[in-house]
C-alpha cells in the first residue's frame, strides 16, 4: 500500500514537472528532451523518443531520442492508412507487437525492433495528429500495467499539447510576418504616391516650386527632433507633402501672381485649407491626422489664423508642426514679390513669433535640427540639401541658434534638450 502511494506521489510529481516544462516557452527542443526524460524516468523506462508530425511530408520527425541507437531513423513516413488508424485510435498506447497489420509497423519493423521499442503512442490532440511517442520496455522488464498506461497517456497528452501549441505559434508568426510584409509594401506605395502627388501640386506654383516637398521634409525633421516614433514621423512628412493640396482648385493666376494679391484674391487663396480637408478626409490614411494638417496649417497659436481662428490647444499638433515647416520654407525661398531672407533674420522672426504664431517647442525642434547639422552633431545634410550650402554656412547662425535653444522656455519638458 505504502509502495503504491509512493509511486503515485512520484508520478504526480513528474506530471507537475512536465506541465511546468511544457509551459516554458524558452526552447522547444530542450522542452521536448526534458519531457521525454521525465516520462521515461517516472516509469523506469530505458529508452524512447518523441516525434513531431509534419503534415506536409506526412512524416514523423524525431525531436527527442534516448537510447535508440545511431541507426534509428530521424524521419519516419506515414501512409494514409496509418494516419487514419492513429486518428481512430486516439491518444492511447499501442503495443507495437500487436499492430503489425499497419503499414507503418511493417515498414519500420526492423528499426523498431533493433531499437528495442515496445510501445507507440500517437499524439492526437483535438482530433489532429501532432506527433508520436515511442517507448521501450520498463527497466524491470515487467509488463506495462493499466496504471502505467494511464500515466503514459497523461504525460503524452502534455507533450502533445506542447507540440500543438508550438505549431499554432508558428502559424501565427507566419501570418503576422505576412501581414507585416503586406503592410510595409502598402505603406511604401502610399508614401511614394504621396510624394509624387506633392510634386504634382508644386508644379502648379511655378514660383514656389518644390514647396510641398520641402515642407514635407521639414515636418519630418521636426517630428524626428520632437522624438516621435517612426510611423508618426512618416505621418508628419505626409502631412507636410499634402498640406497645400487644396491649392489645386485655386486659379493658377492667383497662385502665380508676381505681386501681392488683393483682398478678393486672398480670400480665394485662403479657401485652400478647407478644400484640402475636403479632398483628403474621405481617404483612409495610414496616419489619421493628415486631413487635419491640411485644414489647420494656417491657424496661429494666438487665434489670429484662418480658417477657424483656433487658439493654441484647439489646433491639432500636427498642424502646428506643418505651420512652422510651411513658414520656414516661405521665409527661406524666393517669392515672386520678395527674395528669401537671410538665416539670421529667419531665426529671429521665428523666435519673435513663438507663442504668437508658432508653438515654441516646435520652433525649438526645428532649431535643434539646424544646430545639430551645423555643428556636425548630425552628419546628415538635410538642411544643406534643402537650402543650399552657402545659406547654411553663415557663422553667426550657430551662436544665435544656441542662444535660442537655451533661452526659450519650452512648453514641454520632454522636447527640451539643453545645448552647451
Ligand atoms: Fe497653405
Ligand atoms: Fe504651404
């Protein structure tokens, strides 16, 4: 009686250990080896193996073996009849000597015998074949009892569930990878289309050629300097590329007017944010804020912008980013009625208008991008490419930027980086 109880305690211990082992997702191979070890150990079996079923090759591939000898095949193929019988049998130990009618045991007769295997347990989990367990005789050479068979079933089920879970995980990972690839290629197509579209918008405005493309790039730089994540940075670039899309409905002669436009023409031009929003909002963008950037990129922090005269926090953040990028480009490029302004003046202007037109931390982000490039901290020549080398090589700009970066009190501590 005491012996029986001890055996029971021992078996439960092994089962618990096996449960813990199979729920450990670290290394599948190790898990399988340990599981086999526990199963053999708990019943005093000298040799055995665990195989995983591959539905593509209709074969059993050994993933853990013990004491089966070098010559035991690592892969054993099944025919339809075997698979059918194993499914009917379910997760029940089969005596190999009693199952010789099945093709599997005929084909591998010699290998099984040479390895000294006695028992075969098909791992059938939720009516699906996931593998098999092979077992040799008990070390005592006593026949397997009904209790032994039950223990074998319980432990084999644990192993089968572990394999089944592993298969599901692999399937999920494959799907996730496929989706990621599909999403990446869609995103690339979208971004390429947007860039092409920005170039098309810019063609309409011959004096400010390249404006949308540059605003896209400045918005991207600002977003990067603000520490945004990759997708948000892409979104900022797209918002910049498309901010003036509403201009495609404004008459060419107004856009291209080589003089300061009058009030009527100005009213016409000022419709472009609203029109842009109408064009962009029915489209499902990967970055939700794109239409908002088009609508509100002419709003000002002090509420004196258009079309809605929103104040600071009412203005979507992305629109504030595009607003700074847009103004920066307007100041640094030649317009039909005025030449571009020198770097120093532009810095002063942006600083003066912090809290009036611009959000201070966004201006700081732009300054930081320039400063880091001019001092060589950032090796990318993004501003130089957009503004021309000479423009960026004004010595006086560096101290101005440094002072601006240290002087302005930023509104968000997250975006503030002190510069020496
Ligand atoms: Fe605009
Ligand atoms: Fe613009």
